[in-house]
C-alpha cells in the first residue's frame, strides 16, 4: 500500500508581545528603550544651549520650564533610564574581552566591578572639576 | 545560502555606537543629575543655575580655578568638550540602537530609508552641538 | 496502568499532523511520574503507552547529540536534561523549538540552520596546504584553549529558538553559526580569517545581532554565542578601520 508523503512545514507567527514572556526579554526591551531617552536628553540640552544663546530673558523662561514639576519628573525618568543604560552597558561590555590577563580574558565580574568603580569615581570627579563641588 | 556582500557601512556606525555607549554610560547620569535635578533637590544654589551661573559654567570657571595656572587653559575647553561628547555620543549611540528597535517592530525592510534619516539626525545634532557649545566664550 | 498512590503529572503538548489538520493543536496527557524523570522520559512514556503517533527527535539521552530540544514552558531546553520535578507550572507545556517551521508535532525543519552553519565556513582554511607526509598541523594546549569554549557547540538550535532577532529576520546568520565562525577565527591553524569574516560580516550576518544575550543563557554547553558575536563585530570593525586607514598595508 502506497503511503502519500505529506510535507507541509507550518510557520508560526510571533506575537507582538513575545518579549513579555520572559523577564530577561523585558529587561532587554527596557535597555533598548533607554536609547529613546538618551536621544531625547541630547535634544533637550541642545534646546538649553539655544536658550542660553538667546540671552538672560530667554534662559530665564527656559529655567522656569526646566524646573517645573512635569519637567523634573521627565528628567527623573530620563535619569533612571540613563542609569539602566550604564549598568547594562557594563554588563554587556564585560562579555567582550578587550584585553587578556595571562592569555585568558578577564572574568566578567571583575570587569563589571571595575567599570562600576570607574563610573562612580568619574562622576565624583566631574562634580568636583566641572561644577566646583556641591 | 548565496554569498552576501560584506557590509562596510554598519561597522563604522557600530564603532560610533560603541564609543557613544561608553560616553553615555560613564558621563550622562551625573550630567543629568547636576544639570536637571540638583537645583530642584536643593543640592546646588540658584546662583549656579541662573543665566550668569550657566555662562560661568560653560566658560569653565570652576575647572580653571581648580586646575591652577599651568593647566588652567584647559578649563575653558572642558565643559564644551563634555557637552559635545554627551550630545554627539548620545545621538550616535541612541539612534543606532533605536534603529534596531524599529527593525524589531517590523521596519527592517525600510533599512535603506531609515539608515540615512537616523544617522543624518545624529550627524546634524553633533554639528549643532559643536557650533553651539563653542559659540560661548 | 498506574498503581494507586502513584504521582501523576499533566502535560500539554503541541501537536501538528500535516496529513490531518492544517493548524497545530494542543493535546493533554496525564501520566504517572517519579522524581527522577526528565521531560524526554515523559514523551517516551506517552509514545510507548498512550499515543504512538507522537513525534519528536531524540537519540543519546545524555545531552550530547543535541537532537531533543523543545520549548518547555516557553523556554528552549534539551528535554533529556530537564527534570519534571524542576518545573513549577501544571500542565507542563511542551512546544516545538520557536522560530523554526514545524514539520510534525515537536519536529522542526532544521534545513535553514544547516545552511547557516555552512555559510560560516566552519573548517580550517589554509593558504599554504602542506603535503600529507609532513604530518598534522600541530597546536599547543594553550592555542586549543583559545577556541575550546566555542568548539563545544552540539548544534541543538536552542539558541536560535531563544533569539528574537532570528524571530523576525529568518535570514539572520544567528548565534551558533557565528560562534562556530569565531571558533575557526581563533584557531591557530586557520588562515582563512579574511574569507570567513567577509562571509559573516554581511547585512544579515553579525551586524543584525542586538546582544539580547538569551542565546548564551539557554546554551546547554556554555558556548556563549552572544559574546562570540560581539568579538566578531570587534574583529570585523577593527579590520575595516585598518583597511581604510592603511589602504596599502598588507592585511
């Protein structure tokens, strides 16, 4: 008895919500979303510089907007995403050995730790050097 | 699989994305805090953020004073360089990453249109940052 | 079938029978289970005692052949290495590996994966081929250590199932093939770096990777394909920079 061969590969469609199924995918999406806030802040600073060029009155108007409650809230959100970027970036770059110790790539935990330490030190240095401290 | 052409453009933008990623990771959080939140949280006084204070900041007064007589000339350059790094690095980093966000939601067929637009915005923003920042004394 | 007092477990298995129905459907099975059973044991129990038409791939039962991969509760796993006792949800959901076309039940079409492996030129390329009388190309243990991690891949395709980029771009070279490319890039006997990098640094090659990192999480052999792709990117980018800055320099 001849048996007919049936080969019908079934291609499944991916749901638009695929990333909600796994917490690591969620973190990934937030990490990628941080780019929107980084770009937004770059434009806000360009706007700030433009206002500063405009003279005393223009900059005062900018500052009234800048320190309004909604803007403070937005900037806090941007800061949260910037910190998310920093932490995830150090975790990512630790995966790419830029140098080797005794022929072996340095352990990721060491690279992440060093990155965090440099980050904190550099931030304090900037506060001191560029802003003259608090 | 047919041999595809080597992509010679993406590596350059990936390089800028990576360099920008480091700049943003190390410099942006402290800048956002000092520039946007510190005054509102009463960490720095009004004199530092109002018009005159902002002009003194971009002129590099605190850095010049700290660096002393030999390195003082560097002080005027530091804030401007800092701004250009953050804006340029942020744009080339962020827009490259955002491109892949758009790819993921189904726009990867629009690569030929997306790439020039996004990298064009990054380049224009970086030029604007250089021009604006260095227009101050 | 089961003695009274035997523990039972319910599994929900995705079925696809191209000769009968156009769409996959779920079917539930309740079977007796012991704490030492892996998911593959459950599948074998069903095939032996309940439904002989259930179709899935397996061979070695010891995590080395790479053929028994399936998505269990949404995560790509080797079914031979996953204990039922470690699964929290009931029923246990077993589906074919994501991102691949389904041929029957848990069997997916591996043809696209085979093409990708081939595209990465996974073999030693020599510019100066030695005559066979001169013996093998020798290598020190240290030189072996450089690529040992990437050489441990068993081609189980869990990484492709975990990769969201492959999920939306079926042309993407993907994790395992990229890791394999790096394995030969790092091999001291290989002289085909230029050719191989050119093959993987394409539009749908390594540059599509957004470093989600899930491939490295699900890899049963700790090959770390995600790290491998970033290393390839760095290699390709620096080589391109050198070529642009020093157009006359020998590469």
